[in-house]
C-alpha cells in the first residue's frame, strides 16, 4: 500500500488533485481512498488531503500519520507545518518551489530522506496561462512514487479531462501538456 499526504491551502486544488489521483489509480485496477481534512473552511487556510493506493482492499479508515510520500502544494506551509512528520525513510517529500531539493531540505525540520521539487507555478503559467498548482503537483507525485503507470495515467487523465471539460475543450491540451511537463521537470 502507498500512502500519500497532501498539504496545501484552501483553493489551491490539493483536495481535487488527491481525488484525481484516486480516480487514476482506480482506473488502473487499484483499491483507493481519497479524503480531506479541513481546519477553518476558507480560501487560503491550510488543508490536508490523503490517498491510500493498494493492490488489496484496505480496511484502515484514519488519517495518514506515516506516509510514503508528502506533497506540499504551497511552499509557505514549510514555515508553519511539520510537513515531513512521519514520512517513511524510503519515501519522499515533494515541494512546489522554484528552489532546488538541496535548498528545501534544511527547512524540513531534520528530515533526512529524499526531497523532490517542482516549479508548479512556472509550469502552470506556461501551459495553462494561469496558476493552478494542483495539475503539476499531481503529475509530480505520479512521477516520484510510480503509484500508477505513467503512460496509463496520461491516457486516463486525457479521458477524464475530455469529460470534465466537455464544454471547454480548449483547456484539455494545456492540462495534458502541464502533466507531461511536470513529469519531466520534477527534480530530486
């Protein structure tokens, strides 16, 4: 079983990315869980979302305290949240930042495992013309964790986007380009 914890702020799409990852894993034949945890429900407030992805049915129904992977959608959370708490040694912390993994590691309160970074802002602005960090972060966690086959993921996401954006087909290609670019540009 792979467990993933997402840290973001309300309105950045961490919960949506968690749900899209669960959908992609489900389409790959996996058992999945995706659920959020909110504090004050307002735009900009810290939120946490979770994924469990497994080849076997999972009967655990609690928050994830020892994740394999942590995804940090908003770099400013590193100042106030111990995002690396409980991350397994063979896992990774994936941070949305223009900084290198080496620059981020000292901010992770003693975490000594793998750190990956991706500039989701630059990728999103380039591919989508606006800042939607969840799309590149979704691709980054797939690239780093290998929780689903990358090619199948891209195919399934294309189908999902074509359905979701049926009335706005012009955004499908930008989102697909965003996913592919993020998978290639994640560092660490």
